[in-house]
C-alpha cells in the first residue's frame, strides 16, 4: 500500500476526460489512509449525480481494491460515456501502479 503522505488529501481535485478535453472535475471528499477514498464530481451540466468510493484491504503482500461508482445523468448515453471513461482510467491507473510495484 502507498504511504499516507503519498495520497491526495481532502479537497484536492483532478480533471478527467479524453486527450486534452477534460470536462470532468472530481474533488476528494474523504480519505482514510490505506482504507478509503471518496470523491464527487463538481458541477457538470450533463451529470446530475456522481459519487465514487475506493476501498482498500489487503493481506500477505497484496491489496484488494473495491471501486464503487454512482452516476446519474440527464442522458443515458452521457452516463455510459462517463462510466466508460472512469473504468478505462481506473484500469489504466491500477495497471500502472502494479507495474511500478512489481519493479521494486
């Protein structure tokens, strides 16, 4: 697991999207180091509700990540696009982290 000082803290934000187009702004709302990160999407005219939670548990030199996402949009297509982007981003990020940890 990452040390607590390596985690983004409450109030930190990140922009997400495709390429240079990053219309999604997420803000961290809760952190329990090595246990939990919760975030929400900032005002977005296409998304009426967005909440994400990452829960971490582990034993024997491994970590299980449970990623829960709630999305409500004004258009089903937009909701599917947001979920697709989030899944791609999470999968890519976790794969990168795994490669970094394997090289230690």
